[in-house]
């Protein structure tokens, strides 16, 4: 059965099984693992996971994929298909509860999905996600670089990178016009993302402005109170968001409380 990928859903189906060995290595799969997969597409990765772990929750928005997915999975009984929007999914309420997220993420939800699962899916301890190369670079970008932004701060406060592998367009159908990458990271959160997310996103909302001006424009706090908070933690009142290390945002958020 031929299925046309939907551009509106950011679909690029994984078709080259040669990349699966890399996925398995970076995911550090074990027989007792319960895995969450977002966007199973035609089931290439789903089959691979199901044959190696205890259970796979495969979450798919596109109901037209039901028949080809079921055909692809065959007699496997350790896959649960969940139909709906992954961004609205209560991951920790799935049964059994997943401990790893392993996915070829749809391009249009990759960044928010990673942040949402880091913040709200407390049972997840490891991620191995296929995303656009520029998105993967953004997750662990350094301060004072073009790629460094709010998602960099939030991911780095919650996780540490444990693997990275460039992926060419040829492993997908249709081939995207950009390079991709597999990036793996483990939760090492000492600070809940919810504690700092509002301040981080407000600080980067107007990137060319100072933190104080950017936060004030979002309405989160007045410019004066942000300037005072910055100075109180040893930073310049004129600091810009891209200058701060991730941990500095924790100090700033606490000072603004």
C-alpha cells in the first residue's frame, strides 16, 4: 500500500533500515525497556524497537496510516498504537509507563515536543531523537553562538548529551532538503524546567534587546525589576540572553521571585 507523506504534518518517513543500528546503540535499548515513539510513520523504527524491548507506545496523529502500520507490525503484540496529538499526551499516564523516547520526530513538532517531555514526562530518562541537523545543534549550543537560544538553555538544564550521529536525507521518503541528525541525551535535572521556563523564553523573545527590555516587553516583569535581579546575581543590567550560561538563568529566575 502506497502512502503519500503529508507535508502539513512534517512527515518524512524513515525507509533506510541501515540507520536502525545507530538508533539502537544511541538508545541503549534493553529487553525490559518501555519506549515511547512519536510519529511511527510506516513502522520501520517501530518494528525494530518492538523486537528489542518489552513494549512500545507508538503515537500517531495521522489516522490514514492505521492500515499500513498494522500491516507493517504484523503479529507483534507488544506495540500500543495511540492516535492523537503527541503534544497533548499525558506520557506518565501511559501503561506501562515509558522510560525512553526513541523517535524520528515530525519536523514541525520536534522542538516543542522535546521541551514538553523534559518538563512534564518525569518518568522519561533517555531520549534518542531524529531531528533536523540545525535543531540538534541548537539543543546543546554554547552561549554567544547563533544557535544558542531558549531551547538550548532548557535542554541543557535538564539533560546531558550522550550521543550524536549525522543523518543524510537519503534515509527518508521523501528526502528532506536539509540534513538531519540523531541526538541522544539523558535526564540529569537538578532544576525543574517549570521553575525557569517563563523567564528563559521571555529573555529570548526579543533576541536583539537586553534581557530586561525583552522580559518587560513580554509583560512577565518590569524592566527595572529585571535589571535589579540581574545585578543582584552579579550580572550586568544590560546583559543579553545569548551571553548567559544556562545556570545563570536559574539564579535570575530565583531573584525575580
